[in-house]
């Protein structure tokens, strides 16, 4: 597999604090890559440097060999990098379909159109995307009326609208119930497999990480301290010490799963 | 020469002290309550009037300073009354409501001050023992100025101690960041907010009282100072007292030297300084990007107008077109006023309702349109129609210049910047006598002979304003309108789907300005004259009241609101104390009908639909 | 000690809580379980007076607290730790604690700054640091310490394990244990059944604003379909 997104020696300082320090890794084509680590380890900062929300102090980000370091978020998006947010960001005063149509309108560069009816543009494409995430039935509801799990699905449909090569997902399952988490990640895994999309995601739910990620990166105090398969990461003593702990709280222990931690 | 410059510097610093006092109060109140207190200038004016009454009664040095302090204390209690009676009820309302409510207070205070102190300028006594000048580098410097230069930093130090070293200060700073949480930790917010408002009012009152020996006390003090105070707060960073001090010093000193180069520079200098600062630091010198937004109410998705609605709209349009048959005098004048008001309100709604950019200075573009059309006729000798075209072009140009800065900000920052921009344009029309006629305005701007018949001009107004309204509706439903709505809902999401939101908002700002300019052009030929008050704060607030009256959430809202406003105004203006009465009406609307007329009609329809068996 | 009876709460037109009834006894840790949007936070906010219930009653230590202002609920001995870590970001750690400080009360364990720094050693090291510069886990600890400064009799913890790393979640469980051993009653809302089981004596499950289960974990295990339906395990 060739690298789609190459991160080289990325560094960011806030005042005296080095939030991200010399982080290098690559996201390969068709890969489902997890970025984990304690709160404040620099995951979000790292993430925001990949899609242009924060300008790095050092290092480079390249998409298929093309440097994208320091580009505005919208420019990064145009080059084919989509994203979802930890706290869902949707257009509350629009319907579900219109939310997706907006992404399509932007993709087709029709945002300066002053006289067409927005709600009639790219409706069919929007419906196709909604059916891809199982939301077609909700197309004409107001986005505000959606349950939390459905909002996450809507965000996914929006993020897929411009057929991105890379999808960045910041804590995609935060705030969801267990079954919803599994269903959403299964859906993403399915899309990754079907469309050859590459996904980088941050996550605190170890069940999600170890069930779905092809590979895991661990960040601590701004530095990359481990990189490997789920098995390798779980067995890594350093990662256990700074992050995973005794593994009492997920169905995966620090050692390979026996019977789901303390649960009977 | 050296001495002269030093004297200018000292004058600047003395001016800075009083500006700092009022701006710091505004900043503190905003920090905790998130209310942009328009009435802060009124508190400043009251402080000056009360101090005038006290220092002219109380004798000697002791009497003077006692009078100043007592005036500030009295202002603090007036502030407490305003907070308890009005603001406490609207802390959770969108910023528009708060602004309009505090403007209601401005009107009431103006009428009260007029009734108590009269309309004459009042000249206070010099401060005893500080009534002479000392020579520094050979230049005479008023002793009182030196005292002011000391007072500013001393007050800054005291405020700093109050905020950093007392429990009250820690609670206030905590409330600035998360007031609900402070309540859940056992702090009585009512007491905290009222006391904060009192401190802010005390500072405004003190600032006003200290001006008594320096300048005459008059009824224009309130709105004259508030624009400057807003600029200082924005430059310093909302909620930052240190920022307010630094900004006050920068502006006042720059002014003191600027006037040497060009006497009128004080009108635009604050804006220039603000523009430079905001380009470098979008949240002001000491500000942080903390939430500058008021509460927002989620809005329902736009739907196409149902056939019944289209039918009603068609009937109204035909009815309007037939109006000249029924009457040729009073009704037509009122009809033109209505059309102008509707387009003005709808263009403001495009900006703030659709675009989420609350403008406190939209009258600037209405006024630009009116003045440009008037000047085109009077100075360039253009015929009516080309002159009417020049109106929106000039307004769009103005909106382009100011909008470029405004869209870099959001929420209250943006609102304050729009207000400051409008104040500057108002200042220019007021002062640039040779071109604009200053206070006397431009007279004799009548329609061309072929359009001089009321009915003909009514049709012109109907065509232009009607077209403007249709264009606005079309834009609201277009991809561009959706981008504006989307940016209002979630700027993060807009940026994350590749949209250059600022560019779209800028264009939205220009379009809204141009459409207001159309309203201004139609207005000027219907009245035959234009005066600086078309650009004044009061007129901007009129627009806000129209939008608020109609309900921000509906595209039809501004039309209802403008109609209601024109009718109410037409009635109230004939009464004595119309300002106070109007202020009370505004307060009543804000406190009693928060979703406006369209909201009320909507609720009524829902109710009827529920009654009807499905 | 805390009794919530037939509580109905609305947000605008949305009916969020439907006849919610539950009770927390002295020294008890009650887990309030349910999915996102089930009504856990709204229950806590209704108890605390942050939203006003339309009907029903909240009594605490025998006094009627229904719809009382948040500061009154706090002064009556209710402590509230919100979800999403609402520290005062620009205040230092020590100043954050000062905001929470209230007089000691005879009927509740009292906490001093030093005791809390003992319980949360990370915070002690950073007492002069602005809270906004703490890590997420440290901020979560600070919100708890801040609430304990008010010497509450019962503490409401809203989703303390959400969005923080597994290691900190374990520390959180220890802290809840410490609070219980000092004599505090706790109501903790959770989506994570593992965590709830670890810290709580009893569970209440709510779904779509209605109480669906109330009882011990043994009783919950005896009827696994309840957890499967309501928590989507």
C-alpha cells in the first residue's frame, strides 16, 4: 500500500508548551488508522494541523506527495480531505438533505449562485449519499430533530459528498451508545473497504479502536510513543502505563481479552 | 516646539482618562452579563448632569469632590434599577433584543434629562484648587488635566486589585467565562450581576462627572460618547479593563496629534486605529476568542411559499398597485414610507436574519444611498433615474469598505464595529459642511418633472422596493443565501465543506448595503431632502426594531415589522414626550412579545391547525 | 435523601423527562444509566434547578427544592459536576477552587484545599496554572475538586468518564470510592455499564425520558434484555 497522507516531523508550540513534537507517520491507501492517547496528548492539535485549522511551527504534511502544510481548511478540503467533528457540526436550520446538498453545491462551486433554488440542486446525489449511510428516510426532517447517532451519520454523508481520498474523524463515536458505536464504525469500515478511502480517526473507546483499526498510533505529551497493530499496542508496557491502565473498563484487557475485564 | 508636543501628549492623556472610565465600565458589564449596554452613554450623561447639580450647590474643594463621588454613586444606583427592572429579564435573549431594550432606556433617559435639566448646554464650574494652568516646557497645562492623568491609572489599579485580590473579583471573572456554572456553585447570580452592573455604572457616572469642569453638559453626550466607547472596547478586547485603558490612551493620544495635521481627523481616526488593530488581532489587543455570541434560537428549515401564501401576496401586490386610485394624498405618502421601511428592514434582515451578522449600523448604507442620490442631483446635475442608480452603488461601495473589516469578526464584535462604522459616516456627513450641508442637510431633491405626480412616484417606489424585496426573497432561497444561513449555523462546518465563508459574508454585506441604498434613494426623492440623522444610531435602531417587531426567524417578518413600526411611529411622533413613550413601547415589545408579529401569527396558525381535525 | 417524584421537563416544545421518579439514599452511589439524549443530563439539571421542571417534585433532605435557583440547591448541599468539563479556563486552579468554596456544614464531610490537593496530586503541582492549560483529565478532576469545595452532602456527576482516557477513568472510579467512604451520597450518570458497575451500589436506567429499570446490578443481570434494549450494548 502506498502512502496517501505523509506527515513528517510535525511540531506545534503554544507559548512555552510543545503540544506536538516531531511527529511523523503515514496513512496508507485504504487504511483505517487510529490515533489514541491521553487527553492533552496533542491528538486534536495534530489533527487540526492535518486539515489546516492550525498552522504548524515545523514539519510538513503531504497529500499524495503534494505539500498541503499551512493551506486553509477549505483548500485542504478541495484537494480531497474530508472531516467529521467530535461535536457534530451541522447546519441546524436546514433539512437533512439540504445539509448534504450544501456540500455538493460547494463541491460543484455553485455557492455564488444567487437565483437558483438551493433545495432543488443535487437532490438525487444527496439522496444517494444519505441512503449510503442509511438516512434516506430522514431526508426531509430538520437536522435539529435528529437523534445524536443520526447526526453522526449525517456528518458522515456530508463528509463523503466530495468523494474524498482521505477522511479525518475526530472521536467519531463520542457520546454514542455501544451498539450505535459498533454500527457506525462498521459502516465506516464498509465504506473504507468498498471505496478505497483512507481514514484517520482519534478515539477513546478501546473496543472501537481494537475492533476496527488496521493500525494504531499512540501519542503522549506531544510525542509518538508507539505505532503498530492492535495486538502490539495492547501488549506495549509504555502504552499501558500512560494510557490504557489495567484495562478494567473495556472488553479488551491490557492483556489479550479474557472475559471483558471485571464484567461477569 | 518640544513643549508644544508635550502639551498635546498631556491633553491626549487627560482625554484618555475619561474615555477609559466609561469604556472600562462597558467592558466589565459586557464581560459578565454579555449585554452590550447601549444605555451606558446615558449613564455617563446622567453622571455629568447629577454632578453639575451637586457641584453648583455644594461649596468648596470638599463640595466639588463629594459632588463628583456622589454623582457616580447615584449613577450606580440608577444602573442597579435598570438592571433589576429590565436587563434581568432578557439575559437569555439574543443580543438584538438586549440592544433594542437598552436603546429604549436611552430614549427614556433623554426625555427625563430634558424634563429635569432642560435643553440648554450647562457650563459647570472649574474644579476648586485645580482651576489654573501650570507651565511645563513653557506651555500652559490645566492643573485639572494633570489630575485626570493621575486618576485614570489609579482607577485602573483599583479595578485590578478588585478583580485579582477579592473573592468578588474572582467570582466576577468566573462568571465572565461561565455564569451558569457559577450559579451551580452556590453564587447568587442576581446579586453578582447587579453588583457588577453597579460597578460599571459607577465608572460611567464618574467619567461623566469628571468631565463637568472641562466641557458643557448637554443632551447629546450620551450618543456622542457611546460610539467612541464601543471602539475603545473593541480595540482593547471585550471584557478586558487593561485593554480598555491601553486603547483609550492610544486613541486619545493619536487624536491629540492627529488634529494638528488635519482638524477633522478625530472623526475617522478611532476607526482607522480599530481597523489596524483588528487586522492584526481580531479579538482586540487583550481580548480572547471567548464566546462573543448571544443566545440563538434554532430556526426551522426554509420551505417554499404555499399556494395560499402566493395568492395572498398577489392580492396585497395588486391592492398596493391600486392604491393611487383610492387616494392621492396622505395614503400615498404613508404608502411610500411603508415601502421604503420594508426594503430597509428586509435588507437588514438579509444581513442579520439570514446571514447571522447583527448590524447595529445598517442606517449607514441607507444614508449613503440617500446622500449619493441627493448629491448626484444637486452637485453633479444628474437626472433622477441615474441619480437613483448612484445611490445603491455608493452604498455598496461603503458596505464593501466597512464590510471587509466587519466580516472578519462575529457576534457582538461585529455588531459594535458596524455601529462604529455608521458613527464615522454620520460624523462625516455632519462635519463636511461644504459638501453635505452638515446639520442643514441637502434640500430640494425633488423627482423629475415627469415623476412629480405623487401617484407616478408611488409606482416608481413600488417597482423599485418591490423588486428589491423579491430579490431578497430569491437570494434567501438561493445557494448563496443557504451559504449565509449555513455560516450562521456552523462556521466550522461551512469551512469544512470548502466554503470561503468570509468572502460570502462580505458579498452578503455588500448586497444588503446596496439594497438599503435603494431604499435610501427612493426615500430622498419622496422627502425632497436628506439630513445626517438618516445615518444616525437612532435610524439604525429603527431598522432593528422593525426586524424584531416582525420576528427575526421569518422572511416575512421584516415586512410586518416595518408596517407596524411606520404606523406606530406615525402616531407617537405627534405626542409630547414621544421619546419616552417610544422607549416604553420598545421595552414592552421586547419583554412581552419576544418572537415578534410573524411569530405571533405563526403561533396562531399552529393553534388553528391543531383545532382543525386532521 | 434526594427524592425525585414524577418529574416532567420540557425544552421548548420537546418533552424530555416523563414522570421520572428516583431516590438516592444517604451514603449511596446511584448510577443513572441511559443513552445519549435519554434524559440523564436533564434529570440532573432539573434537580439542580438549572432547568425548571413543568411538574413533579424534587425534595432534598426533607426540603422541597422544586424549581429552586441553582445557588439555593447548592447551598442546600447539592453539588453538581457538569459534563464536558466546564472549568473557568482563564482562572488558575486555586481560583477555580475559590469559586466553589463555601462554609463547612455540620451534616456533610468538609474538604479543605489541602485535602483536595492530596486527593488530586496533579492539581497541587499546577495550582497557579490557568485551568484552560490543564489536560482534559486534569480539568475533569478540577471540576470535581471545585464542587467538593462547597462541602456537598450529595454530588451529581454527569458522565465523568466520557471522552477521557482509560487511565484517568480508573482514577475517577477511585475518587468516587473515596467520596463514598467519606460519607457523601453520589448520583453518577453513565453510558458505560462497566464503569457504573465498578462504582455504584444501584442503577436506574432511563430511556426517552422514562425510567425503565430501578434496582441492583444483580437484578439487572437477571434481566439482560433490559440492558440490551435500553443501553444498546
